């Protein structure tokens, strides 16, 4: 399966667009709603609002784009709302989602729609960073110390969300004694709880980590970064994060190797790799309900292609997120979503066990 990022296709896509007749101005004079499935101030919200500011000028007629948050159930409330009939499929409401790959794999009853019911517009690949308070018993001074941690309390969203699942799997692999406290509506809420000592372990994608965690939690000395969960390559290996490596933060497998002298293996590791590879490659997904007009789907896809080469957008994105926007094409994103229908039954069973789904 091809996981190409937009870098290699932007020029060709724009050239093709220029060679064809001007598209109908489907969005001229209209207002679009960007639906975000996590709370205001969290990583998904921070990133989505950057896109919302620059998207109008790449749509014919420069329509207004407003943002609405629909958080809850690890992002599933927003997903169900967009795809379950509450929104008219007229192309005027689209999702900017952090969409966990686990619920459709494990047949989570909280997911009321199928991911295949959406038209994939674009995606963004991104790493997630884990961090923990220094006072996690018996005391954490370096990431490998998590191998002896007792009394770890993680800030979870929903047991079937990849945020919770990857916490369970990495902490299990490290041999830490832990409990995941689910129900937080965003990483931002979990960070507040961590600062107040209600939990002591959390993960966040790059917008929240760079803009909130580093200045408010890491630099004041409350916690240390532990590891990052990287984006996968086509061959299953991972892409090192230059920005995280420059900050002295390493991929989870390297921290595990430091603690145990070997790389991780086994069923837990295999299920972690599956979930993380899908989740990191499609950290954000931009979606429309499939019954939306073809003109709307085509215009929105074209706009996100153009955004990838908009210097002002890229500059603000890099300033806030601290990395370049790694865009995923509609073709590649749709292929990844479709791959969720072809998961090994043994892996499905393992994920169900982790998520507590019978």
C-alpha cells in the first residue's frame, strides 16, 4: 500500500487543475463549518483553526469558514454526528478529526457509523509524544526509568481510542504498573489534571505538545518527555522525528532497548505497531459525508492540495506545530481507511482485549 505524502504530487495536481476548465464556484457566497471532534484548546483544535484561517482563499469565491467543536467519547461523538444523519450532506459541514483506527477494527458499539461512509479529503501525518511527572513512583529521571514505575495514572479518553490503547500497550511493554483514567475530553484537559497531580502520565500530538506541554509542564520541571510514537514508512519501519530527536526525545522502541537491551517483540508490540502506524499516518483526517455533491468533494480536495504549498499557511503551521505539515493525499488516505476492513482476526482479538470489548 502506498503512503505517499503530498510533497510529490502537489505540483502535478496543480498543473492538472490549470489545464482543465475553471471549476464551478460551489462554495461562493456560502459558509462552511469545520467540525472538530475534540475540545477547544486541544491539539486537534489548535491545528484545525490554522487550516480554517487559510482555507477560504483556496476555495473559489473565498467562503467563510467557521469552527465548531463536538468533543466526547474519544472523538466518536463528532464522528457519529457528521456521519449519522445529523448533518445535511450538502458539502457545507466537514470534519477535521483525530480519528482513531481502533473502533472499527474492534467493532466498538460506541461507533455508530462506518469510516467508509465518508469521502476522504486529506490527512496530516504526525508523531505523538508521551510524558510523565518526575514524581511517578519511585521517581523518574530518565525515560528508561519507566521500566520500574509503580502507580502510573494515565489521562485517557476512551478505552477504544488509539490514545488510550497506545498508552496501555507502551506501559505494558515497559512493565510499569499503571491505570488509565478515561473520560478526558482532550489532551488539554489531561494536561490540567497532570499539573494538579490527578494523573501523572499523558500523550499529546505535536500542536499541543509544543504550544502547551513544553512551556507549561516540561520547562517548569513538572515532567519529562519519555518517548515519541513515530510515523510509519511504507516498509513498516519508522521515520525519525527530527524535531523530537533534536530535543533529546527518542522513539519508543529505542527507549525500550535502553531499558531492556533489546527491541520489543510479541503480540502486544505487534498490535501497538498496527494501531500506531495507522493513527500516526492519519493523525488528522478531513472528511465529508459520502452523499455530499461531487463538486464539493472535488473543490475541497483541491483546496487542501493548494494549502500544502501556501507559504503563509506553512509558515504559521511550522511556527505553532514546530514541524512541516506532512499532508496525505485523498487517494492514499482512502486506501488506509479501506484497509481497516482487512485486519488479521488475531490482531482484532488482541485489540478487543486491550480495549475491554467482548
